[in-house]
């Protein structure tokens, strides 16, 4: 009887973890928790203990998903905008283009975006470009002019000015400070 309950338990925790992942839970976390519950299941001796663990497992996943829902839930138009922004950081992005993509007018989309993300569309795009630039400075040998062009800044001087305003570092100082921490060397850097 306990062996039969073990298989049912494994089947239900598999479904619970997959559902949690589909709902937005980090896959590695969901699978690690699943493994821990299965290991705990191996130590149990009675059907009542299995039932109690089963209830605890579902309560855990339910609590995690409830907490996840509170973190960030975006409307479909905002999700469309976020996806578009991530995919098009290398080219100019206008609010008008996002509005056309979502079928909303520019003003309403701007208000909705700010309400849900806490940031204006332009500020959000700029923050994502700065984030990408920081990674490029840390992990690549692209020159500042190349990074500026790749991330659709109007000029290298504009990129340097905006980068410093957002990070407190010039791109050169940022690369000098953080590149070595990542790679341990500066082979072939174009400055």
C-alpha cells in the first residue's frame, strides 16, 4: 500500500511542480523542492504520513504561487511592450510603435506602462540599454563606439553621458573596475 501511495505522490508532485513552472515559478527551484519532498517521502512509514506530506506539498506550492502572483503581474499590452523592448534594444524604439503593436493609443499605453512597471516607457528602455551596456563592458571587448551603435544610442558621447548619469562611472572606468573581476585579464580590449 505504501508503494502505491509513493507512486501517486511522485505523480502528483510532478504535476504540481510543472504547473508551478508554467505559472512562472523558477524551474530549478520547483524541481529542487520536488526532489526534497520525494526524499522526505522515502523516509515515511505510514499512509497517514504520506497524506500529511502530500497536503504539505500542495500547501507549499500554493503559497509560492500566491507570493509569485503578488510580485509582478502585467497586462497583455505591457507584456507585449516588454517583449518588444527586449528584442529591439539594438534599434530605436518609439512609444508610437509600441502603441500600434498593442492596439492602444499612445497616451493610454504610457499611463498603463507606468502604472504597472513603475517606470515610463522611455526610462524603462534606457534602463535596459544601460543594463545591456554594463554586461557588454564586463563580458566583451567591444569598443565604446561599438556598444553605443549596437544599443542604438544617438552617438558615442551621448552614450557616455547617459551611462555616467545612470551608473556614476564612465564606460571606461566601469570596464576598468569590473572587467578584471569577471575574466581576470584584459586581453585585446578596444578602448
